[in-house]
C-alpha cells in the first residue's frame, strides 16, 4: 500500500492525476518503504500522514526528510490546497547494534564467560557459544536479550 484513502482526493484530482500520484507514491514505497495516508480532505486543506517502515538497508529518513518528500510529492499535484503533514520516522531499535564483535567487546569489559551467561539466562551453553562466535545467526529476540543483558 502506498497511499491509503487515495479516493479521498477524487474531488480534487481527475483519474489521470490520481494515477500519476499513485505511481509516484509507489516509487517512494519501493525505494524507501514510505507509505502515505490521506487522513482528511476539504476545500482548502489535505491532511496527510507519512510513515516509513523497516528498510533492508537499515537506513531511515529523518522526520524532516519525510515531511519534505511528502510535501514535494503532493504539492505539485495539489497546488491550490494547503497540506498538513505529519511524519512518523522509524527509530532503530537499540538492540540493532548487537553483533558478534559488540558481544565480544561487552563480555571482555565485564569479564563474562559463556558459561556464566548460560547459567544466568537459562539458555544452553551451546546456543550461547554459537551466537557469540557467529556460528549461528541471531534473530531480533536474541539480539535484544544480549543487548539488555550486557548493557547494564
């Protein structure tokens, strides 16, 4: 979905203009995982909400960039309307910093061993060892566990 409630703009744009707007929004969706929602429309104002979901690259636009891109997208197609835009920027999860080298560094700083982590978390030593050495990939839950266990 790139523009939710696009039909709300039917009173302001013809079918070709709606289609052009939809295609441009789809490019933003494909390239940056940005989606738009038309919240309300009246004679003078169009209220738009922009969100950006997770991206494969892990790179996210700031709130200012989301606002700017949304304004650029809609302003040239709705020149007579005032735009009220809200943007919800994605904030990366704190646990996203967790990788094998981060875990190794934290374990060294705290003088921890795999055996102790296994004992205190209740997770078997083999699994802890596989994650710590990079033999086994860590999912988000595992990264979060290491982050909160080793950050304090």
